[in-house]
């Protein structure tokens, strides 16, 4: 018979060792003051997408217009012009005046020699959306790095996704219409303005040349950049289980 008595330490009611109390409404793992590497990385990625479109030049142009002639007789040479639309400038490659080789040049949209007022207005509006996306990505990067203002993260993530969608739709529908407004490009081709088009059947009868014209419009690499920012924001929304009440609340 062991007379030795074991004394147990009292346990405070409701106290559980190793468990951190969570304030009602607070999301576990996204606590104020705690860094969030995932949020920081994806926020930086969204900001970089905006920077690439704003300052990426010809490499990240968003739309391409190509016109090529197929002469109907041996006396007329093939002629081709290729235009890429970047956020700040248009990049043109066309035959040299002497017909020997090609000439590459670029012009800003507000250049008087270009006379593309509607296109210039389009890109001015697009830049506003891109700077909003840049600010949103930078804000998410800051929140993830410092752990501050985390309560605003769901709203900013959703905002980045929405702006990415708006950028894509605005480019897809408004840029071809603006270009046609300035140049009658699609009117001459007897078709509606379209981001994607491929017309090979038109025939030119005039003093300049007689030729079948192949007019083609399509995306350039920069068009896919907003898809990347949309994918990054969409991943964060799905991975963190962000719901409508988290955005509107």
C-alpha cells in the first residue's frame, strides 16, 4: 500500500494547452501582424502583370494587324504591312520606299502624324485600369509582407480579378472599334470590327495596285498577361474560400 499522494496541478476551466484562441470572425492563418508569403507572392505577380503591359513595349503588345497583297499580275510586287499595338506606342513594319527590304518604326498614339485619336483615347483609358491593377497587386504584396490590413485582402483580391476581366473585355471589344473609327479598316473590308478576323477575298481596283488583299487581325503576346493576373486572383479566391459576404461585408 503506497501512502504517497500525487498532487495534480489545477487546470483553469476552458484552458487547453497549445491552442491559440481565435477572435470570432477571424480566419485562422490570416491573423493581423502575421506575414503571408503566398499572398505576397501572388500580389507581386499581379503587379508585375500590370507593369509588363504598361512598360513592356513591343514585346508585350496586345493586338496585331497584318495586311498583305497577292498581286494579280507579274508587274506588281507583293506588299505587306504589320502593325503591333502596345500600350504606349504602335510598332509598324512595312516595305522600304525603294522596295528593297522592310522598314521598322514606332509612333506614339497622340503623334499628329499618326492621327489615331480614338485609339489614343482607348489606350489612355486602358492605362487607368492597368494602374488600378498595379495598385491592387502592390497592396496585396504589402499585406502579405507585413501582415497589416489583412481584413481588406478579400476585397482587394476580388477587385484584382474584376479589373483583369474588365481589361480583357475592354481590349477585345473596344480596340478594334477604335481602330476602325480612325481608319475605316473594317469598313473597307466590309466587315464588323473584330479582335480576330481573317479576310482573304477582297479585291482592290485603283491607281495604286490591283491585288487580292489578305487582312488579318489577331492577338499579340500581351493579350495573355491579364489572363495571368486573373488566374492569380482566382487561385487566391478559391484557395482561401473567399465568399461574397467576405467581399461585401
